[in-house]
C-alpha cells in the first residue's frame, strides 16, 4: 500500500527548561531543523497547522499563536490554522495537515507544536494544566493529570492486574531510554530506590514517574507523494484516526484510546501485532502500561507480563517509547504529539542512534489530551510506514 | 419552533444538589434511563433531549482514589480524590475523606454535604461505617 501523504522532514528543539528562549525561538529551531531535514526552504511551505495549548494563559498570546510564533522565521501569507486539543494538540495539527493534503488543497504542509511551561511560577503552570478539563464541573477540585493517572492505575493494582514493581520498572525503562536521547529533558538513568523514594505526588505515583513542566517544540513537514524530490527514505502516513472523550456508563466500555486505535488499525489494514515501534502517551511513566492494553499490545491484565518479557525494550519485538516518552523526553504539551512523530520517523529511517529499535517498518503514535469523566478528552492515533526495504 | 435558550435552565442555574433531601441532583433520560451529574440538556448516551431532573441516592461504591501530595491554591495537601459510582449508576469525581491508610477498592461510601452554600468542597464522600469503628 502506498500512502498518498508522506513525511518529508521532522525536527525538534530540545525539550527542557530554557528560561532565555521565547516561544518564537523554540518554534524557529524546530521548524528550521524540519526544513533542513526535508531539504526545503520556508517559502516552500503552503499551509501551516500550529499546535499550542497554554500560550494564552502562560504567555498572554491567546489568539493567532501560530502567526505570531512563525513571524521570526518568515512564514507569512500562507494559511495558518491554530490547533488546541490539550496534550493532543500536536497530533491534531498533524492530522489536519494530512487531511488538507488528502483534500487536494495543499501539496506541502507544516505541522508544528510549541509550548513554554516554565514561567517562574509553578502554580500558574499547574493552573493552566488544570484547564484541560470541563472547568465548570471540576473547578477548584484540584484534579491534576497526576491524580487522573494515579486513579486509573490504582484500579488495576487493587484488581490484581498490575503489581507496584511494574510501575517502578517501567519508570526505570523510561529514564534509561531518555538517557540515550539528546532531545530529552531528563538524560540520567534512575534506580528503583530513587523512584520509590522520590517525592510523593499522587499515590501511587512519585515524582520520577511523572512528566514535568517543560519547554520545547517539534515539527513535521508533510507532502503529497511525488511532489518533492526527497533524498530520504520515504515515510508514508498509513493512517490517522481521531476520537473525542465520552462518558462511560461502565468500566467495561473501551477507553478513548482503544476506540481510536481500532479505527486507525482498520484504516491501515493492520493490527497491533504488526507494530514494530510505538510512542505512547505516558504523561506518567506507568501510563505506558495502561496503553499496552488499550492499544492491543497485550490482553487485558497482561501489561505487567509484557513489560517483564522485555518485548517493549529497545531491541524487543515492539519497542515502546524508545525516546524516553513523555516522562523522560519531556512533555511540553502542544509539542508532544509531533515529538512522537519525529522520533518514529527517525526510527523508521534508522537514524535514532544508540536508541535505534532494530529495523522497524510500521510505527504507531498515540497522543491523548485533556480529561472528561475519567477518560481522555481527545485522542489521535497515527500509523507510519517505512516503504523502502532495509538493506 | 426556534429555541431561545429559555426552555430549560442554563448550566449555571441547574441545581447540582438538594440540601433538604441531602442528595445530589442531576438529570435522567426519559428515553433510555441513563443518568448524568451534573445534569445535561441532552442524554450523552442516546442523544435524546427528553431528560428530566433527578435526585440521586447518597450511597455508592468508591471505584478508585488517590491521595494528592501537591498543594494547590486553596487546597492543603494531602487531600484525597476518588471516583464514585452512585447506586443509580451516576459516576463522578469528588473529594474523599476518612479513608483508612490501607483502604482498597471497591469500597462502599456515602455522600456528605458541607454546611453552608459557600463551603469548598461543597460535598465529599466518606467510607460507610467510618467513625463508628
């Protein structure tokens, strides 16, 4: 199957704490790296989908965030659409770019995500994060994403479907992979003792299990097949799927990510067994275990066993979060979905250096955002394919 | 007939609790029976706009919880949040008080309303039998 839409280039600004860098600076670096990767110039871009979640509350740039962020790099005149879908903003921008090309409107589109969460006042950053819910209902309740993930995990722990050590082990894996990623916010390995003894955040989660406040940007350039003379191995967008959150009547109903992944698998004509490498939305490292089940990588109750088997390590049958994931690579909210895409493109091209997960052909990204009635408010699943044979 | 918005109470005017009866109030679909708290204009399950105000039972099951150790403005840490499914089937997130250190879910809990209209949180849940042991 040859995909109509291909990824011509990807780029990032390292994730981390950059007090001297503005949103424009972060954006410029990610876009320039993506253009360089694609062998294109600024004026080759025909349309932009710009993802950011908190620039209104944290920088006061409530409106025209993309137009403002992209002026420094000379991106003007072309349509720029601003996309906000909480932590799923980046993949939502990617999907809009894919759809614009499929609709025949555009040949070359940029999807870029940028976020600056360090503003010198942790309460302001956390307050902005809390707006990724229906504020008319949860206002002042004090529900952070840490609490949401903690509650999801406790359900499985108390049901005997996960052990506490799995939470610790997957966190160690996350940091071990992040230590191999030059773009990662956290580049040091951690021990079980460090994970267990780090500050309690929301039981059973401790500080080292959780993604942190972070600055960063990531970009992908998408092109209609055949319009560019690219020097790179072609990476096709095999499928994208999007879902919004819903109110579950019982816990037996599938999660938002499951519904979304099933749609993506169906469109791609593939199943979870075909995925060679995945980036999943582990805003808290143990969240990766939830997504093993929700994306079909294991049977319900099998997440701990899958982790222990080593199959999700770099070099395993299905490497999960070789980048270090949200927990270690970092989670600058609006940029995350495109950082997942950048990592997977590098993996599919064999350019991931010490964290290269073998010779993958099919890659999956799952990016979820916001929170409604216990479920993610938005979810996108993207399936990418390396079309050239490995030699 | 064109709607003006005056046909039903707006979301800010819709009651969320009934102090006299000591219970939470929301909506229930007349078509499929699915309840919602807070009440909604349309049923999220079947899409019907034929919904009525409903008072919910005060007892339910705590399905999961977490104790949060990060202070937030107006909220001293630690505090405990939980997901409760009331006997009527309504699921909601709320503060939980009086849980034992080694509490495990599912756990029977009941609603407690705060005194006064301005109290925060306006209500919370406590385990059944707490304070009697």
